[in-house]
C-alpha cells in the first residue's frame, strides 16, 4: 500500500535482539508530527524469514529497496537501530536522492574501528559478537536456554536504567521461537562480506544527513564517531540515561530530536551523489 502523498514515509528498522516493540514510543510521535510510519522487520530479526535470504547487509538493503518499491514508497526517511542501522546506511548510499534523512541508533558499522567511551565501555557487552560468529557454538548451547542467553545480553546492554520488564520478556519470547536463533546468527556470520562492503562506503561517503544517537551507557558518542568515516553530514546525540535502546529508554528527548531532525531535512531531496 502506498503512503499518503502529503505525509513523508519514515521507514524504521529495528535490530537484534528486539522487535518492532522497540518503536512503541516513537511511532505515535512521528504520526502526530505528520509522518507516515513504516516499521519493517528485516528477515530473521525476531521472526523466521519466509525464505533463507542472504544476511549480507548490502543484500538486505537490496531486499528492502524492493519491498519499498512494491509498496510504492519512492521518497522517505530512514531510522535504523543496531543491525537495522547498518542496512539503512547501505540503502541510503544506494538511493541517495530518495532518502531525505537517516537516523542511526546505537550502531557502528563493521570494520569501523572506534573506541567506546566511558561509561559505555564498562557496560556494553562485547562477548556476543564472537560467540554468535563461532560456527555451531550458539546452536549447541542456546536451545533451551534462550531466557538466559537473550536475557543476559538485553540486561547488560540496557545499562543501569534497564528495559521495561514486559517488553524484555516479549523480546525473549520472539527470539525463542523455532528457527529464529539460526536466522539471527546469520547477521553475524557475514562479517567478511560486510567488511568489504563498508570499505566501499568509506571511499564513497553517504550524502544523506545523519543523526547519530547513542546511549551513554552503551556506544555513546562512538555512534557519531563511527558514522563520520562513511557519511558527510553527521549530527551527534547522546542520551545520558540510556544503554543500547535510547529511543525506548528515553523516548521523550529522543523522540523530539528525531522529529526535529526529520522535519529539518524532509524537503531536501535534491539529487545527491554517493
């Protein structure tokens, strides 16, 4: 279904291991501000995909491009969290003249070497990447222990403020469904291809304006520092009480900043080179 022509579509892509519930506070704010919200779940992120796709992020950007084209969405803003942000960056690079603005929430693209500042480096877990990439390890250890595996990551990555308990349970339940573990691991096991693709972005920077949002108890200012090698125009926002989920942990200041940023850039779609 096509978005209303008088309301700019905003495409939202959540990351791992959360669901569209991550956007529960932001969606009504965007709607009230006059945008059409288009939340999309990337294959395998909390739901088993219909077919087994390539989890290479550039390939997922092509998948998303085709989904939006079928819906008649040709001009839009992008908001991505975690892996959703990496896919959003690749799509913005490919469709520079179509994407008015890009919000990157709590993500540093593969191969971008940026130090996480304190206090985030003392809170944000780093064990999950190597664990998820190790062939066969998670498949042997996680089944039957999903509550511990996902629960520990969500608890640690959220920082001192934590997550809403009911929402956290819904995330664990979604990722505990049969087949979801293996699909989610696919995002971590295309690292060599992702590294190669990100290097192309470093050479041909994204022209779309970027709002880089970090939580102080997670990636913090490293989100903006990590975006600058691959994007020409980066605005930084660090939310002081958040971990890895700032748009649900501090929805009011985060939502206001997103709305203001999207409004500022909603009319700027002049053709931009990559």
